[in-house]
C-alpha cells in the first residue's frame, strides 16, 4: 500500500514538473504561475504548494529534472580535447529547446531569489565546476598545464565567455567559438620552456 502511494506521489510530482516546463516554454517563465501549473497538471494548487513553497523552486526542480548526461569530462590524456568535447555537449544542450530557454530563465530567477540561487549552485553549478576543476587538476599533475597556473582562474576563463554569450549578448555559441576560447586560454596555461 505504501509503495503504491509513493509511486502515485512520484507520478504526480513528475506530472507537475512536466506541466511547469511545458507552460514555461509556451508562455515564458515570467507568466508562469502555480495556479496555471496546477490546472495543467490536473491537481489542486495546494498539492503543488505542499511540494514546492515557491514558483522558483518548482521551476528549478523541473529544469534540473531534464537530462544532462554526458557533461562529465572524459580523461583521455588530452585536456584540450576533453574540455572541447564536454563544452561542445554543453553548448549543444543549451543551444536548443527545451534546455536553452529554460536554463536562461532559471539563471534569471536566481538573480532575484536567493533560495533558487543557492539550490542551483549546490545542485548543478558546483558539481559541474568540481568536475572541470578535477580535469584541470589532473592535467596540471600530468604536466599539460603550467605548474603555477591558477585552476580557479582557468575555470573562470573557460566558462565566462560561454555564459557571457548565453546570457548577455545572446550570440550563438558555436563549436568554432569554443575552439577559439580554448586556444586563447591554453596559450597562457601551457608549460613554458625554461630560459637558459
């Protein structure tokens, strides 16, 4: 009996999150309301509020329920190739619906809602950052990067241009652009020959 009730609650949760995503894509996050989500999901608004205390936290869970498979860095021994592969997958994911517009709206909401910002950082941004830093650290230990290079700065240099285009200029982020970012960053990160 408990398993059936738990399964029904899980299905209801998924239905509510799917309704939130569908509505956000149709009308935009700014016009998304708990009442509209409840109606679309076929539940009472109190059912939604029992699970999520705010529209922003519902939207966060809904967006993060979408698949992000393949965003972990491979370790082939070529850090530039590994970063290029993961960055290309990320921009392909963000360059099209549903992820692109939904993630932009989620970042926008995080600017106004500290709870959403903290949860987004903890559940998505920090794990992605940790994975990239682990790949850069391994490259540094293998001599692919200058031993004195600041890995946190390296991460900022690699991710900053992508977020700038995604959120500020909304210019396309192409694979060619990723190559240019990597080339510019790694020209400064590569080990330098010792002066004689």
